[in-house]
C-alpha cells in the first residue's frame, strides 16, 4: 500500500491521459473468449492524497463501475470472466492549485467456470494526468476521466496477459460460434460466481 501511495505522490511511472474513450468508437477487436460477467468495484480504504477535492468511496465506485461497464460489455466471447477492482488512492486538485489528477487501483481477474483467480497477486493500475487543464473541470469530470483511463489501461493489461500468459484462450482465440445439436446442453446464461464473492485482494 505504501509503495502504491508513494508512486502517486511522487508521480513516478507517469502515464498521460488523453481521450480514453476515443477507441470505443472503433470496431471491437475481440479479447479472446472474454465476456464480462461482473465488474465488482470496492473502495474500503480509499485515501485522499495531497491538496485534493474530496470524493467519497461511493462516488469512486459509481464512476469506476460505469467506465468498466462501458468498456468491457463490448466483448462477446464464449466464457464469463469477472473483474474485481479496488480503488486505493486519489488526488483531485482544484483549478489553479499545483498538482496532477491521479488515481490508483488494484485489479483481480476471475475465471467464472474455474471459480478461480487468473492473477494471484493483484495488478496495480496508476493513472496520473500529466497534461491536463483543470480550468472549468468539475470534480465529477476529473473522476470520470481518471476512471475511463484506468479502464483503458486494464484492457491493455488484459491484452498483454492474453498474448504472454494465454489468458482468454490465448492470442489466437476469439468468440466461439459452436454448432448446436439437439442433445447439446444450453450455454450458461448467468455467471456461476456472485458479485459479492469477488474482491481485488
């Protein structure tokens, strides 16, 4: 936790935020057999850093959940996977005050069929807006930009894991369209894991 907070406070490993939703207008590139089951967002110990506007855990949960749903409901693979996301720390400097908008999150991915985590150690997402103009931006707009960029970074990480670790059926996998016989069992329409069983630990 302390290392994660130091990363935000010292602004190391910076990643510039532009329009994090611009790519959503493009045709969807499949993410193997990935289909989003649940996106479970928590913020039990979220910390406010430096000089910042105050945001509640509930506000962070709502804006992060919306960004995850917007990005990951696009994928129509044949297997359910779940995202457990914990919002850990943030900075939302008001206009004119020196500083950078930032958020830190931890992410866990679950395989619904196996009822198991794909990553035993949580993956840390750090978003720090290097180039930003906060003049005229409300707190809600700052939070939305950060959450959307975090969701984009999560997708980038998932694609890296697919290519390097064989997640979601591996780099050559795509949405399955199997032939259905009369004797075939119907495909599960609901995930086996309930949302309250997920956590980014």
